[in-house]
């Protein structure tokens, strides 16, 4: 039987992906560390290689928000407009005119923190939702990183649908408004710092930039070529709670093991067990989560997670209600980053895993095959 590292190496070679860093852990510690290949430019990967975490930031910022819920500084079901006035008077898209104009109506109810954490706010991503991109008008979207880029009419009334998008950026702004700290400072003081995640940050210094893995992009002929796009980072008019962090596999494993342990790790108490239990419980009823269309196939492929079941969403994570085909148990927590970084937390099996690659498009067929092979190897031990 091949080791997990050998299985990962074989899957990467088959997919034409030059390398990856992966880790497996449980409540007690790290059980496997896999370092395979290079970053596409010939630089060997290392266990402490830095990756743009992109949307894996969402889980970290969701935990930060839940800390403030515990403290009474935020409430899950109170309107957020008094704290974030830009969310007041939300409007829902009802159609488009022949001239490209967008028709809207007032939203049926105000946006709450629960809506944002569950992606039921009605706010999507331009690269996922054609109507949201169209509603930007003929001028297109505002520049990334601007506050204007976060202002958009809604795809549906808050609570009435599921749409993956900019909701967690607003969660980050809510954390700032409720705590009185910049998001990077709050996260460092209350999440990454106590967990010893010294390599996880919004803004990289020179030493960390030197360890940053070069992003690649799939070419029309199937090969990968360097494509040094910046997804994560601290530049712009706001710190992205949805995509701003970079970090290492080892750091993220500490975060995942904290969740496995009910909110604590090595003496650091990040959340109460009941808060972690709420985050890990489906919060969206019969709505179906995990389907992402695409308006930019070179950036993200269409993906439908767990197509044979009605996947749910907790307060920050996708939840599979039935066992997954590659090994994870029902009730596992899962998400990913746009550059094909992935994680899952399986409390029933006492397994946490993280897989770091760095290439576009998201949900690249080769990257998904590597994820599947890695997961099967984890559960075959």
C-alpha cells in the first residue's frame, strides 16, 4: 500500500500539477506531513511554504465573529445596518432593462450576521453570479479592494436562498466595527496569535514573501504556466475577511485542530464548545449549499459539491449531511480557497486535513482529482 505522500505524488503527476503541501491531524496532534514537488518555477516546496489562503480566510474570520457574539458585542440575528450603515436599505434585483439598467425593490428584511455567515444574505460574487456582474452596469465592477466593490443589490431576499459571495468581507467589517480594532490586529490578538499561527497574516513582510508559492494558471493546451496574481493581502480600502490571509499548512492545521477540540488547543481557548457546535450545525434548513456557477471560467470552473445530496451550511462551513464518497463522515466541515487550497474537519472520525496547491482556475479538474486521491488515502490508513 502506498503512503499518503506517495499517493499524493502520483495524483499530482497525473494531473500535471508540480507540487503540493498537505497535512493530516486529529485532536491529539499532526499525524502526516506531505511535501511534494515544486512551485512550478523550480523552487522546491517546503513544509513552511506560504500559500495564498484566499477563501480559507472565511473560516478564521467567522470564528472571530463568533468570539464577539460570545462577548455580546455582535448578535447573530440583529440587523447589522446600525453597525454597518452600507447594509441599510438593501435592494433586491428584479430584472434588467434593454439599456442595461437594473430594476430593484426593497429587501423584505434586514441583513443579519447569521445571513452573512451562512451566505444567505443575497450578496454573491461577480465571478460566480451573472446577475450580480450584470447589475454592476456597463462600466463593470469597481476595482477590487475598494469599498465600492462590496456595494451591490441582492440576488434574493436575505434568508431566502444560498449564494456564495462577499458576505464574509462584510463579516470582517462587522468584526472591526464591534471590536474597535483593525481586522488584522483583531485576528492576530484573538485567533492566530493565541493558536501560535505565526505564519498566517494579511500583509506579508519580505521574509514571508520569499516563501510565497508562485501561483500557476492552466493554459489552453493543459499545461500550467506562472500567473502571479494577488488574491490575498492587505492592500486596498478594507482588509478582506473573505480572502485576505496567506499562511502555511501547519498553521492552518492548528486552526482545524482547535475546531476538532471544541474551540481550544494547547491551553488556548478560542471559542466555547457550544459556539463550535453551532458553527458545525446546518443553519440554512432545506436550502442547498455548495453550487457555484462561473462567469469567468479561467478564474473558477463551475463546481457542485456533493451533487448527490443536499449539502448544508453552518456558521462558516459547508456541511455534508451524508457520508462523502472519498471517506469523510456525515457532518464534516469543508471549504477551500480560489487557488485550489482545501481543508476538511471530520469530528466523527477525528480527522482534520489540509491540502495546499496554488493554481487557477478554482476547481480545476486536475486539482479535484488530487483532492479526491488525497482524501481516499487519508481514510485508507
